[in-house]
């Protein structure tokens, strides 16, 4: 309540004029403190869901309670010299209400959006987002509860459009409702079967877009490679492509998306030096165009290695395996340098069906101990990666 008339979390004071109170307190114009959830949780655990959406002012008050382990009450109607004030009310006003508890909170927001003061007082635990396999299993289980039969591709198709279990079940429920409406006059309603047409009708009506737009494959392509990026707590595939054409000697140009950001553009210039170092080719003799498919700004230098390999691939006409993704900053000496977000990037690679990910050797400590359906290897130099990701011609 922005007016602070009531505060169920921390507690509030009910004044006898505007909010009313018990008859005996109202007759004597005595304000009544109402302890909140923090006091009810005294000696126990208080769970707050979606704490990232809490009002900043209320958050600061909660932090004060966590420090003092007590809630203080104040009211202009309180008279400490009034003999008619009950002892428990006088005790609450003078000493406050106890609030010594363990706070457990959850949020789906990026940690950087949370109050630094809150984060400094907490131990942070991160949960791995649901994989496509997990979403498909959730959909299958939900269909059993609905007594619905699914066409073979339904579960995996829904997993392409959502990484949230609740959303996936909602899509299934909409498809079930549509199938029930369309076929209830012709078949037994206990034998509803959801087919692809039902699901696609729901997807079109809901204006849903696939979460994963790129899938890895065992084929090789020249000048195309998968990089890895992070948005919030979710990783994703970055599709990078490059083409080259012979130009008049010394007059070639290197083009790149301006919208990708200045740090990524610096990675392209670093890549140009590494290409000459490793191949002996002078890129000024070529017109080279590097493109990040889908556009958008890329913060950070982690696409440097992928850009370098894409340029080398198009210059040497060497196909790159399309079931591999790489991440890492590239130095002008051809070294693969440490980057952030390794856990999230590996998750994004799994979602896209990539089977092998290369990360910098310096990030070896960031690789999860348990990996499912994906292999993660490390690399120190671009030369090492060239020996691994290029297909034999």
C-alpha cells in the first residue's frame, strides 16, 4: 500500500479514527499495532516469491528489519503516559515486535537488477533452466492428466516455443480445448487426440515465436559458425556468417554490422590480424563481409573467436562443422581469452541441439560438473580450434 495504511509484510498501526480498532481501544482513542508476516515468521523461515518486483522503498525497510531483527511502530495517537493503554500495546510501541527469521526469496529477474544491499546479505543459489527434453516430458505428463493422446511430434514442438513449464502446459491446454471444440460432435470426448494442426492453430492465434530458431546439424558449411551469447540468465546461439571475394590488390574492404556494437567491431579488427598471422593471407586483397544473423547488439568480446574462424573458413574455403559452437575473446596473437556466462552459454547450445562446445582454457573452472547430451572442451589458441572444427575436404 503506497499510503502505508496497511503493511501485511512488516506490520502497521491501526489508528482509532480512520481505520477503526477494537471497541475498547476505539473508546479510548488508542492506536493498535498490527504485526506483519516478519513477526509471524520470528524464529522460523519467511519465503517471499518474486522479490525482484518488490517496491524499492519496502525493500529498504525489509533490509532494516533484517538488520535490527525487530519491527518498530510509531503513531501520533500513541500517548505513553495514558494509563488506559494495554501493556502489550505499550510494549510494542516501546520495544517493537520481534522479527528474527531466515529469509528465503525467489526471483526470475537478472541478479544485476536486484538490490546490491539485499544480495550482499544473501547466499545465492541458481537453478538450471528447463531443457527441451524436460519441457517435452512436462507436456507428456500433462496430456496424461487430460486423458488426451498426442501426435508424436507435439511434445517436442511445444518445447520449441517455450522454456517455461507453466507456459508449455498452457499451450497444450489451449490445443486440447480447440480439439475438443472441433471434434466433440463426431467422437467420444474421452478420446481426444491433439494433432499438429491443432497446435499450429493455437501458436498462430497466440502469436508465438519459436524460442530456438537455429538448430545444429552434422553437415558442414563454409563461412558459417555458431557463437554463444547470454541474455539475462538464458544463453542462446549466435549465428555468424562470412563471405569473401577477390578485390583489387590492396583495396579490399572489411564490412560488419554496425548495430552489433563497438566491442564486437573491435573483435572483427582483431580477427583480421589473426587471420593474416595464421594463414599468411593479406585481407586487404579481399572484400570480406561478416554478418550476425538476426542483427542486434552484442555486448562484450566473446564472439571474437567465432568471427575469426568464420573469416578463415570463407578465405580458405574450408567447411565448418555445424554441430559445434565456440565462445571466447580473441587476442591479436591468436589466443583464446576468458569470457563470462559459460554455464548459460552451454545451456543455450543444448537448446539448439549442438553436441560440442569449445570454451577458453581459462574458463575450465566454469564448466558444470555434470553435463547431459553435450560435450564441452577447452582451447588455448585459434590454431587448435582450426584443427578441430574444420571438416576434411
